[in-house]
């Protein structure tokens, strides 16, 4: 796992820009793709420290991606953040139930978001 590599799946240009600027400014390498097609294979190939999924992902449902990741024990425990301005409380509940580590439905301060990402990475680093 690359401790500074973040894999972002989102077709929302404004969300992608905010996330990329926030995390790049905090020293992370953000790899972006706009489609969820072949997401699990891409996650295995890139081995990111964190995966960020837009709730309205094209190509494959974000919840299905999380379920697949969580069903693969050999995958380790890559932290997953589910987010999007269209999320509601039900999406948050379902996201947490299927295995997301963090669900964000509100707008966020870029530095706070970067700190949340750092916190998730720290929790999953080998001791």
C-alpha cells in the first residue's frame, strides 16, 4: 500500500477539483477516474491508502464496489470514503452498513477533509 496514494472515483467535476486540490495540497497523490467500471480491479492494481467514491458513480454502483472490497479478506482493509452532495441520511446508513469507513453528505473544509483522510490512513497502517 502506498501511504500517500488516494484513488478517487467521481464524475462530478467540482467535487473532483475540491478533493484533488485539498489532498494534493496535503501531500497526497490523487489518481482520478470518472467511472466505476472495473473499480475493484483498479483498486487492486493501484493499492491506494484510501478510496474515495462518489455516491452517483457511473459504470458501477458505489455500494456494490464497497461490498466487493469488504468481501475480499486478502484485500486488507483499505479505508473507503463515500461522499456526494446528493447523499441523504439513508445513503449514509446504507454506506456504513456495507462497509464505508466515512460517509460525507455535507460540504467540507479542505483542511478538515485532509485531516480526516490522514486519520483513516493512520488507523490502517501496520504497527
